[in-house]
C-alpha cells in the first residue's frame, strides 16, 4: 500500500476481469459496501453474463459469508459448477 501513488492513474483491471468470462464466477456485494460500488457490480454483470451476482442485504464490506441466506447461495453455486 505504501507504494501506491494517489496522484497516478490505477491500472485498468477490467482486462483481467474480462479474462474470466469463460469461467464460472460468483460475486457477492454487501448492499452498503463502500468498497465495491453498485455501478462497478453492475458492470461486472454486464461484462460476465454468466456471473452469479448476489447482494448481501443490510451488509457492508465485507459481507458475512457464513450467515443465511449467503451460505445457501454459495452452496448452490458450488453444486452448480461441480
């Protein structure tokens, strides 16, 4: 983190994300996240039509994954790709 320069443009990570389009992928965003914006989350869904996108209601960043209904969503996704 010390090497980051806030005055420089960050690398374009969309190229790396686009490389995942042929892979099963699940993304979970906390409804009140201040890290992963809803705009970015929607762009992820647009770029990866097969993305299993889940919003954790009432949660921030990072969502609590072992709570319901997220635990069920994660289990279902794993079963789907197995």
